[in-house]
C-alpha cells in the first residue's frame, strides 16, 4: 500500500500523486423529509428533482418553495443541493427552461445536473451563476469529451457507469475537473440514455422520465437457423429457442452497484463525489446507505494507512438492499455473475418501523413516531448518524395517554418504548419484514 | 399539410447504408445520392466493416458515380479508443470522404486539434431530439444532424423550420432501441452453462416479450457491446411528400440486417417516389400505391412495415 500523509481531516497526500481532497458523499432525496435525513445521516450534498425537466416523472419531486426550504436546511448544515434537470429535451420542453432555471437560482440551488446541451446553453443565459454538472445521461467515457465540457463551462462531469477505476485515473490525469461517479444503487444496464425500450414497449419516453424498466422484464431468446433439409416445406426459417423449459428466461437486469468495499481505490483515483442512486428509495434506504459511506470516507481520511472496511458497514448496506451487489464496470466489463436471472432474490428485508423524536435519560424511555407496525416481543434495531447500531426486544410500550399497549398499528402514531440503551432524536428503528 | 410538389420542391438527398463495395455500387445505381459506411472499431452498428483501403475504393467508386460517402465514427469512445483516432480521421480526409458522422464529442475535440476540414454530421441517435441542441452542435462544427427516430412528424417539421444545420431523417428500415456495453447474449449463454458462440448479427438471434410474442426483436453483439433492434421496419414512403414539403435535407434508408437485393429495391422505390413528387403531386399520388406494393412484396413476413413514431403519441 502507498504511503499516505494526512494533511488534515479533509486532505491527504500520496508520495507520487497529488493532494487528495476528501470526496463528497452525494445522496438522493425524493422529498423534503428524505433530504433532511440524508443530510443528518451524513450527506455533503443531496440531489433532488423539480416538477419538470427531470427523469423521475413519477417521484414526489420538489416545488420551488420546497426547494427553498431544502436549501435553507442543507446550507445551515453545510450541505449542498443539486437539481437533476437531465431530460433529453424535445422542442416543446425548451420554452419552460429559462424560467425554471431562474427559479432554481432564486431557491438557492447549488448546481444543476444536465445532459442536453440545449439546457446548458439556456441556463448560461438565464441563470449565469448556476453551477453545471454534466449528467451520466450524456454517457461521458473519455478524457477528450471531459475536456470539451470543461471548456464549455461545466464544473463537474458525472461519468458514464461504463468507466473503470483506471479510466477515471487517466481522465483525472488529463483534465483538471471535478469527477462524480455513481458508487451505489440500481443502474441502467444499457448506456444511460441509449435505450428506448420503454418508448417501444409502452409508448413512454424513457429520456424524459417515463422509463418503465423494460430491461428487467422477462424475454425469450431464439436463434434463426439456416434452413436445412428437414425444414424445407415450412415457410421461412426455423427459430430455435436458446433455452430449455426449466431455464430462466433472458433478461437484462443488473445487480446493484456497491463500491463501499473499494472506497480507497475510488479516492486515490481522484473521484470528487460519491453518488448514491435512489430518488425513489425510502427514507430508511437513504439514511442507511448514506451513513455507511459517510463513516467509510471519514474513517479513511482520519487514518488512511490503517483504514479497513468495517464489516458492520456492509451488513448495514445489505439491510437496505433489495438486490445483490456488484462493482459494475469499475474493475472490468461485468459478466453473467453481475446480472440477475430468474426469480427475485430472497433477501431479508427491513422496514423502517419508527423514528426517535425524543429520549428521556432518567426514565430510559424513547418517544417514537410509528412508520410501520411493531409490537411487544418484536426484535428491533436502532441506528443513527453517529451511534453504534444495537438490537433489542420491545418489552414495554405506551400510547400518547401513557396507557400500556402491546402493538403500534397506526401510521405516524406516537409511541413510548422502554430502551435498553440510550438513543437520540433522529435515530431510527428498523424491523425485519416477516 | 399544404401540398406543393412539382418544380417548387427541393429534392432531398437519398442516403443508404452499404455493407460492402458491391452493395455500395448497387444502391448508388438504384438511385442513392449518398452512402453511409464504416467500421465497428469506430462506428456504431455499421452494415459491414470497411477497412481503410476499402473506404478508399468505396469513395472512388461512389465519386465516379456522382455519389457521396459518409463514414460513421459515432461510437462511444473510451480513453484507449482515442489512440489512433486522429490518424483515422486524417486518413478519411485524405481519402476524400464527404462527411464524418459522430456521436461522441471527442471527435469534435480531435477535429479541432488536427484542423480537420471534412464536414461533420451529428448522429447520437436517440439523443437528437430538439433543434437547439442540433444548432449547438452546428456551432461546434457539425453541418448536419440526424433526427432521433422517436420523434413525430410535427416535431420533425418544427426542427427543420428552426434548424441552422441540414436535417436528416430515417425514412426506412430497422432502428436500434437499446445499446449496452455488456455482452448480454454471451452472459446468458454462460449463465445457462452453454458454450458461448459469438453473438454476431449473422446468428440472427432475436428476443420476444411475453405480451407481444409475435414481435421479434433482433439482438447481437459486437465490439461495442450488445444491441437490440426494432421488431418492425419504418417505412415512410407514402408520406415522403410531407417530408419533402418540410424540406428535409436527407432521407436515410437503414440497410443493416437486410440483403443487397432488398436494399436495392427499397432505394429504387424511394428514388422514384422522390422524383415523382418533384414532378408534381399527381405523379406522386399516381405512383405511390405501386411503389408501396413493390416494398410489401419483398418485406420479410415477420417484420411489419410501420410509420414508427411519426404519428404516435408518447407520454412520460
């Protein structure tokens, strides 16, 4: 391992390489509450979607007022807010762009994530102070293209997911620009943006937010064999199925990205921002995943030479995962091992069961807001932005009127729970789904 | 739409792909004004691979017949692929090809760095969806943009009205609907424990989807990854008058995955349709039925002819 000198908790220096800045942990947020929790659980920056120009037409998405609240909150906590405006625009989408960008600027948004040059050009005019990040939808895979966008005034490039760690290193060597890379979450199996399966199968425009994830559907594959003696007499050529009755069907579903185990490689390659996918994901997912990357990055910069992946972090990640995990293209072209075939995997799933609103040190009783049903006798886990996760059994609980109850079935109801260990406001309680 | 036709109408260029020198000559003789060729080392989903010397011969053959040659250099390039790219572009210029078709901005950068004079055509397929972006690439050096096949007629007309570059529209053939860098067919074969064979275009692999199992979507692999193609062929022949009224500059016939005989007949039908409308609306109307019949007669039975997205509404 290379010798590394710590300059500060945000900067380190390798003997041959440049000074490495502490990378940003960038989390997704589908709504204001998720944004606040992403920030509390360690995000240096959060990306969100507005009411238009984004690729998650079915997500909650933020109004301009909510964006203002989002930036006020994030900025007060030293975090940034980016807005994904990464559609591939059609003519009629262009008219709204100027007003939209001006509104983002007024709401205090720190940067937009953009894929279509038409939006870049309009934003430069309408909101000249807006920072521009080139979206992964632009499929940027080489340093010449990165250099082009730098010259066009883009301050950061989100690379295509097809780029390897070595290629990132080479890009950073050639071009002095911020590089953002997806390190965690679901991913397109196509080059992002280079897929119109949804348009063909469902008349929904994938590059304007209508993606129906047709890649993860089940297909049959056939091979059309040259016509042979025995098939003469039939019309056309005979297709041969590529599969047997018992085989899983053909599909194009990737396992989810997880680079948590390889963060030193990403840091040393010079990645400036670690992006977590998932604007449609739950608050439990966003908080859990963001927090593990936060812990890993902090641990690395506190002591790079002694840094080791804490297995506890990976365990936490698995509790939030719905698919098994892969390193994508970072170490070479993915194989069949990196794809999902057949039935959905049977992975233990966890529900976000309660949010800690308050904790009384004297009585050792926590006040929780219910997010999913839980009962006396349940094994639950508590975790938080900085605390060590612990498990306990729910032994005693009370409702708002301090009446003893055995179960909390109502969404958002206030529940008091006897605690084995102390917790703090904003900690979360999760429970395995049965 | 108001029909003009006759002497007022400008004849668009008729462009067809070519898989080899023989096909190139035949489609030109059938009426193509330009041919599109390339090599999968640099271009996406080329009809056949032309080495540099073959591009030279193709260019000579085309120019001798008064036709143009465009070379596809529209792959998504990774760092390693950039090596040799400046030399390749210079060689194409020296050969005298009439345009270079690009998708990745790296080509614009390199063209600038080496002072390339050959016109650039922008074709990032599904990403070319509005006129401001096309004009943007125009300011960066492109002289032409190829319109995404997922747009409808109104959008195409609006693009042409506002475009500062030439506009090319695909009027016939297959389209790519999915491109992955992964080897998805090979991965599937390996997953099932089969010995993977090269999943090239020649294997004629296709996939079907449960709810529409009469539709066969061709799938193949090459050095650029895996490509899934449309189950139907676009055929806009009957509406060529509308595209000519809109003064679209170039009509493209996509000839990949079709044999030369088919492509020659299709080019010939479009040639006569264009010439008929240039003669006048009556000539067009009188001929278009027969020309459509000619195409229907050679159309493979499992591949329907459609108007693609020209008259389709999409949501998101």
